[in-house]
């Protein structure tokens, strides 16, 4: 085994008197997952055959593998979903027996240049820990910021039944927009004007790039302008767009960093996106929760069905000069119920 191709072990588990652990590796162009076994947790023996392998993956490792049971079966033919459609990497979970919950930690890389990391002396950070559980449909996992995050909430602002006509944006004032937790429910009175969905639009990220936050649709785009400068020279929109599909409405959630910074070079500014498995015909409502912490924007669509994490680096919309807006660029009027909290830093990083 290549000594440089030995990384990211799982948390060990014990069955039948033996500890077991999975390690990521590579053999030529094949990504490998090896199973090791130990009686004393000191001397480990590799299984004769790999637990799993994937051909033609180049330098790919099956990084940060995880194993836990969320149900008794799976839906045949379901293509599967992602924990997060944005900048979310090497996630791991652990079980919290005190509250009978599974918690997911993820790593969010930098999107600026390596020399920026060297200058500030650090790179990358842990995303907000999330509770993970199985959706009643059995088709996907739901994720939500752990309840302990709410202890950091401070000044509270509410906007109730706020009407947003086409092209309008309204500022959420009275909070620290650079460090905020915002929970919003959008009500859509009429879905008749939703754009037709082209079945060839299978890539959500490409679709978000094609139909961004400024491209007017029938129902949407609507959502939040996060880390925005006062005159909107900089902003990171997190938004929904609704289409009319063959059998039901198709909902797209986007987090687009293309306008996040006036800096022209040295930044990766992608459009991240995922489809949201929700039936708007039942409720005509959809929710969005977004946690903002200076360069991090973590969004949870429809109660945690679709999650997107973005890293952005504004030059103007920083600290007290950051603003938060609710917007609607669709032709159909919508209403929004908004609750936002300024967020404090934790008193203790470790207990």
C-alpha cells in the first residue's frame, strides 16, 4: 500500500470481541476502502479483500466514510441525495445518547486563494453541527442545526405577513446582518404562473447559473440577499424558483456567490443548487432557514430537505456594513413571515 494513500479512518466499532475500522486508500487509479480488525486496539490486521473499491477514480479517496443505520430498507431506484450541495466536505457523524440523536459535522473549505490563507494563518472551518434523521417518506435525510445553537441568539426581529411584489426587496433591520440566524416562511398565493420545467434540466447547479436571482420568472426567484452592501454592489442571494413539472411543481434552491464580492481575482464564486422534494400544491408554502457568520452562509430549505453551504468574501458588506434583505424577482406577488436573531459568539469553544 502506498504510505501516502492511507487516510481518514472511521470511528472504530466493536462487534464480537473485535474492533473494526475502515481506512481510505488508493491502488493505482482505483479508490479503495480497507477494513482493519483488532482485539486490543493496538495491533491491527487488514482484511484480505477491500471492503469496497471504485475504478478509474484517479486521486479520489473514499474520504471520511461513515456508517450508521437510519431505517430498515431503501427505496429501489432512488438516485440518492447529498448532505449538502455546496462547500461541505469530509462530513462525519456521532450518536448523542443523552438526546437520542445523530449529529453531523462537516468541513467547509476556503474559496479564496492560498496566499490569503497563509496571510490570515488558518484555512477552513467546521460547519454548524446538524441533527440528522430520516424523512417520513424514507427517501432522504433531514438536517437541522442542533438546538444548542439557539442559545447564541440575541436581538430578535420579526416581520409578519410581509407582501413582496415583483422586483421588491425589503431590509431586515435591527439585527447584526454579518452574524445572524434567520428563519423565513414564504407563502405563494398562486402557482399558475410558474415556468414550465424542461426535463433536460437535470443539473441543479447549471440551472441555477442559467436562471440566477436577477432572471425574472413566474414564481420566483424569491429569497434572501445575505451579506449585502447597502447599495447592493455585493450580495449573496439564497433563493427559490418554482417550475411546473409533468406531475407536480419542481422547486429549485440556489445559493449564488457570483455577486458576493467586488474582488475580481483569487476567489472561487460558484452557483450552488439542489432540487427540493416538496409538494407545494398541498400548502403553497416553503421555508428557508439561513445562518450567516461573516464568510459562511448555511441554508436549510423546506425544513432541512435541501442544504447548501457557501463561503464568500465581501469587501464592502462586512461587520456593521453588512445588510440582509428579503426579495422577490418573480412576477407573482408572495408574502413572507420573517424571524431573525443576532448571533453571539460562544462563550466557550470547548467544555
